[in-house]
């Protein structure tokens, strides 16, 4: 499940988001389809460095805000 590459990240179809569990606080970075709202997880976020690794892997600029969904 985690550690896989998203098939084809297209900013027109997919937006980067972090999904956070209300109960446990666990955070998962992935992409949400802008048309259907379906979330595909990519990697577990344990530290801020993991989020930076996610940004680098998918070439997401530092000034792009990644929203958190619950």
C-alpha cells in the first residue's frame, strides 16, 4: 500500500493532500481526484521530512499548499 508511486500525477486531475485520522492522528500523503474526490494514498507521514520527501518525489513546489483532510 505505502511506498508506491502514483500512476500518473496530473495536476489537472489530481491534487496532493494529507489525510489525517481523527482518532489516532496518523497522517498519509496522497492524491485526491478533483472530479470524483477519490483519495489514493502514497506514503505514511511520520515526520516533516517525510512530507518533504513526498514533495520531492512528485515535484511539488514548496510554495504549493497541501491541504489536510480528515
